[in-house]
C-alpha cells in the first residue's frame, strides 16, 4: 500500500509539474522561425524584448536604376561601391542625405534589383532596433551572400541607445561588420542628430583665429564621419520634375499627346504638395494615368 501511495503521489507531482511548465510556456516568447535564406530581402523583427530574427520579405519592392532620373552622379557612385562590395573588393558604408522624395531609398532598392543575381541581399532594420546590429552581423557571418543593412530615415534624439551601437559597429568596435555586411542609411539630417544654438557657445577660439567646435558638436558630427561615402540629394528643378513625370507616364502607357497635356496639372500638383520630387512625380503619374490612359 505504501508503494502504491508513493506512485500515486509521484504521478500527481508530475501532473502538477506539467501544468506549471505549460503556464511558463504561455508566458515565454515563441522561438523565432528558421531563416529562409532563399529570399533576397529580409526585415529584422522583434517581439517585445525577445531576441530578433531575420524575416524574409516575400514581395520586395524593386525598382530599376533607369527609372531613377536626374540623380546620375549619386547613382554612379553607389552603383560602383555596391559592385565593389559584391565582387569582394573594399567598399564603404553609405549615408544618403537631403530632400525627401528624391530617390534615396529607391536607390538602395535598385541596387538589390541590379545585383541580387550576384549574391546581394538586403536587410531592413528600424531605427529602434539598431542596438541589435551585432546580433544581425553574427546571424549572417557564415553566409556566402553579401548583405546591405538598410536603415531608412535615420535620425537620433538625445540619449537614444541605437546611436552608440551604430557608431561602434561602423568604426572603432572590437567586433567589425565582417566582409559581407555594409550599412546603407538615408536621412534628412546630415549629422543625424538635432543641433541646438546653445552648442555653438561651446566653440573654442584660438589666438590665431582658428575655431574648434565644442565636444557636443564634435560628438554629433563623428557618427556621420564614420560613413565612408556621403551622397547629397537636392530638390529637382521644374524641368527635371517634368522629365520624371513624362518618364513615368510613358511607363504607365500614356501617349505623347497625353504627356504634353499633363504638364500644367503636374505643376499644380507640386504646388499643392509644396515639393518637386521623384515621389511627387510618381504619385501624379499614377493619378493621371488612371484617369486618362
């Protein structure tokens, strides 16, 4: 009888242990799914504070380099840098700054479309997840492909953790990005952090007239300087904007007569949006083509 009672107690104990484990599993984050390395583009995802993972993008938004008009200099430089990268030659991290809608993000997507067959891959990382950059580098370290880590619309406020993580991984950290990772970032701020008038008071004036910026200003500039290539993008002239509108209207099947007729309305469209950019031209072309093609 004693042995029987002991076996019964053991069974109850095991049953309670199973219940406790089930409750714990409900609170624990699920294990990340396996990485689909056949994909060409990925997004770094996280659930709460859990470890992140590479989530394959099923339908990446690709664009041809020939669709990007009036940024020939920027296109040539980033195309050359990316070609060096996929060929295993030295290449630089790239920071693209300037006016919104002028093709910064599209240029990165165009590089993926152009070089995917040569092993180029893209990883999108949100600004708030930049502190995971070392984990991303480790995740792809043994892969044969070349990975561009892409952060769009990059900027930092005072005290954000991702700032120091990005700064150390670009240059100066004991752990490098390896030979198969580059960072391409876009920003509307050249120095990536807000600048305040009070910081100018920290500047030091030497007896010979030379001016040295204060430590706060130097700290903000130092992050941008860690990118080997800076590419600036500027608002388009009116004729350039109209050229881009005409290009997209042709791509959308509009006739030449229709393209000529669209000019006045295309200019009115920019006045309503306060900007002449490739994005504005694309949006107008879609609207016009839908109504007239």
